[in-house]
C-alpha cells in the first residue's frame, strides 16, 4: 500500500555541488514526487524545498535516507497514516 506525505529539505550551502546532488537524487525518485516547491533564501545562503510524495513506505524512506546522508542538507518528513492504492 502507498501513503501520501511531505518532505522538507533545507540546503545550507547553496553552492552548485550540493544543489546538483539533491537534484540528482530527486530525479532518481521522480516516480513518487507529485509536487515540488523550492524557495531560495539568499540573505542566509540557504534554499528550502518542499515535496509532496506518494509511494510505498520503503521507497519514501529510501529517498529520505539518501538526502539525509548528504552534508549540509537537513531533511524532515511526515507521512499520513492513511493507506491508498
């Protein structure tokens, strides 16, 4: 069964390398991403990205884990308790 949830990502270093690493991972998991919004905060040198995801727990956890292992990246997620098909 699948769940719907949100993932918040804060990129602390907006240099090209970190943004490219995040983009590569998001592209790899594009099949579960149903919405995305990114907001730069230039005065603090960070970017924030919010994702709406729909998928199996294992796939969402894999996305969360890959992002969480990157340095200068903070990730938080919340999944609904409702299972969908």
